[in-house]
C-alpha cells in the first residue's frame, strides 16, 4: 500500500467513501458519509468524541433519505435503528474519503 502522502481512496477497493457531511443544525448527528463499496452509512455523534459513531448496513436510497431528512434523529429512530449496525472501528473512521465522490447534501444546513 502506498504511503499516506500518496494514498488515494479511489484506488482502495475496500472503501469508496463520500466526504464527511457536517450537520451543524442536528442535535444528535455531527457528520455522516456513505461507503459505495460496502453499502454502509457511517454516522458520527454530536457531543461525543469524533472517534465514536455507528456503521449502518443500508442502501444508497437509505443514505439519500438520511441526507435529505430534516431531522436526522427521527430518521435514525424510524429507519436506521431497524437496520443491522455496529460501532465504527478506528479504521472505518480514519479511512480517507474519495475526493471524486460527491455527497448528497442535507436540505437543512
């Protein structure tokens, strides 16, 4: 694997991550992103260390719905909590985003 200065997420077959999307108006969610290679939605929590969050097994449609939800907390309660999920590992949190991927932006900023 190349060194950090020459690493490109687009070359890593394990991940194809959108950039983190910050959610300043959410009281529950700090940021989120989607892994196109694994179909996972990564969510980091507000008022917790940046190293804490969950990975939800979902689909691109669920990711789009989450990104566009006015209330991220309600979407978690109604949809995401019904999906398989687990705490994020340090490798998942630190995996670089693919700069060629555009994220779906939240309707509320």
